[in-house]
C-alpha cells in the first residue's frame, strides 16, 4: 500500500501542471484512488518465506547447529478493491474472509491482541516441552512454574455485561475470589444456567474494573481465557520475535529449535529445515491455515525438509508439491516426538 500511495502521489504531481484548471480530471483521479483503496471484509494471503528461528530466541550458552530450523510464514494484507482485483489475476494470491479470523463485532486491534497472546502461549508450551524433553539428556536443565496470569482470549458478543470486557484484559477475581490457577476459572463458570450472574474483576493496562455477566441461555459460554505462566528455566531463554509476528502456527518448529539448542547433538544434519504446525501441552502437532503458501515459501528459500501436520494439511502440501514439482522433502507428523525420531534416524543413516 505504501508503494501504491507513492506512485499515486507522483502521478498527481506530474499531472498537476499539465492539467491545471482541469478540476474534473483531478476529481476523477481522487475518486479513482478512493475506490481502489476502499476496504473490503477480506484478507489477502500471499506466499511468504522462511525465517531462521535462531534469530527469534536466545538461550544462554545454547548449542549451535550446522543447519537451521525455520518457521514458515504467509504474508497477510488487509483487503481492498485493488487487492481484490489482483487476487483474481495472481494465482498465488488468495482471498480469506475476515470472519475466518475475526469474530463478530471484534476489532482488528482485538484480533492482533489475541494473536499476540497466542504467540506467547505457543512459545511457553514450546519452552516447557523442549526443556522437559532435553532434561532427559542434559541433567543440568531446570524448569519451574511460578504462578499464572489469565487473560481474556475471546468474548461472546451475545452475552449481557455491565462493563465491556476486552480481549487481552487480565482476569483478577471471580465473585470476589482471587484467581491463581486455571482450575478456579473452570469452577467459576461451571454449570451456569439462564439467569445466573458472575461478577468479574479485571485489569486493562493500569485500570482495574468490575463487570457482571448475566447468562441469557443455559450452558452458555460467555468467554474464553488463555493462561500465561511465569516460567523460570535454566539455561535462561529470551524470545525476540518481531511485533509483526504473531499466532500459534510456529509452535512446533519453535519447540524443535529450542530442543536442539539444549542438547549437544546436532539433529539438523546441516540441512535447512522448515515446517509449520501448532504445539499442544502433550506435544501433539496441530493443523494451521495457508499451508500451500508456506511450502511454496520454504521451497523458494531453499529448505531441504518441510514438516507438516498430519491429515488435511499434509494432503494440501503434497498436492502443491506435485503440481509444482518441488524438490523439498515433505514429512508428515502428528507429534513432536515423531519429528525428533525422524531427524535422529536420518542422522544415523547419514553416519
């Protein structure tokens, strides 16, 4: 969009003198620009590339690898008339409805906050799994959990509330009871029926406020929450993801990269390894969106191996690979352990 605006500004300057006094032309040009940039309820997905995860976290005295672990990303632009038109011309541009990402009455800012929370959560799960697994090999590794903070992740816009609760607000109390763990949250909302009320105390930045929720339907789910733990690990780890990077889809690859940085053995075998998929607390790798664009970016940037979640993601990636005769090796996985076993087997065969 910045490039487009620069071009349009240049054209306006060039035509200013040539069409001096021709107000109809100027008005037409302005209207033309406004029409092209008019927002539409879509996002445009464009093939991205891969990013070396060693640039996204730092582990104190961590081991390095000859190869690399890379997250795969998709470029996502806000839709307007111009990008809508181009998406019907460019085969590698895909339209996605805003409703696939944003919930009803949710602002783009709230979507970004939720994606940011998802990234924090994914990084925490990656840390817990990687450190726990690596501890079996490196006994000097330590990991402890010192409390948890609960944040609003999604708000049902059909519920009644006395004060608006926003995505990203921190939950402090339920009916006067201070929240110190996730079990208390579950208990506070359990078995509620039509007419029941719950009073929540929350924090938005430095402001603390109360909001009373009234259930309008039996077994209604008024909102969901996401826990962010206070982790203490040794060796220390610091994440350096950019502010423009968010979401949970790099969870699996981040887990793999952290794990290999904690053990002496280099599992990369000198290869550039890419992949995608969420990671759950039990090490399961979950599906993501835009996998076709991610494998395209990985192929373009020279990755040797691409890990992809089992099932529909794998089928879509395989179809893309066959259609374009990609050389990249596609590896279907459902758990973190399967990926490690694959790399260990590849290493033993290579030796």
